[in-house]
C-alpha cells in the first residue's frame, strides 16, 4: 500500500508541476507585476483545462500526502 501511494505521490507531483508550468504567463499574479494588463477575462479552452487539471492534481497530491501519513 505504501509503495502504491509513493508512486501516486511521484506521479501527481510531476503532473502538478507540468500543469503549473504550462499555464499562460500573463495570467494571475504575474499580470500585476509587469504582465499584460488586458483586464479580467474568463478562462476558455486549453486555459480552463489547465486550471482544472492543476486543481485536480493538487487535490490528488494533497490527498495522497494525507493518506501516506496515516498508512
């Protein structure tokens, strides 16, 4: 069980890092400090998919860490 959780942690960490790095640079807090000032806009297409994937992988990572703590 611990081995499976270990591999889930590794995979979710890699996928979480990739989903963060693939996001648009002008989105979020970076726009405040010199990014493009295009104002507020809704996420569409690939941007929305990456945001949802980041949230999903973060939840998997956090849940795996908690599960690994109690096993």
